[in-house]
């Protein structure tokens, strides 16, 4: 994936599920391949693809999934909506 095709947008108020840092999660949008979108932590390099999130949602219920960061007891719902 070429970096010139990527748009990086930070997700305000999101905690990284790996390192727990606040406001370090970015959504990377591929302008030519929307199915290649992913989110990543700019601090610890944690990444998860849109397809991984959609597969997890299909394997479980339709309710939003919650992720508890490693150093926190506070849960945060992450919902990814597919582009139409």
C-alpha cells in the first residue's frame, strides 16, 4: 500500500487496546482500496484491519464489541461501519 494513497485521521478519545494510551489511535483510509482500511496506534504500532474487525463482528453478536486497554478497567466500545 502506497503512503500517498493513505489518509490518516486520529480517533478522538480512543484508547489503544494494547498500550492503553489515550488519543494515539489513527484510522488509515486507503483512497483506492477502501477494504484495506485499518486502525493503528502511533505509539506502540498496534494494528487491526477493517476486515479483522468485520470478521470478529460476524463471529459474535451484532452488539458493539468492547475492548479493555491493558492498564485500565474502563471499557470502550469500538464500532466500525462499512462504507456503502
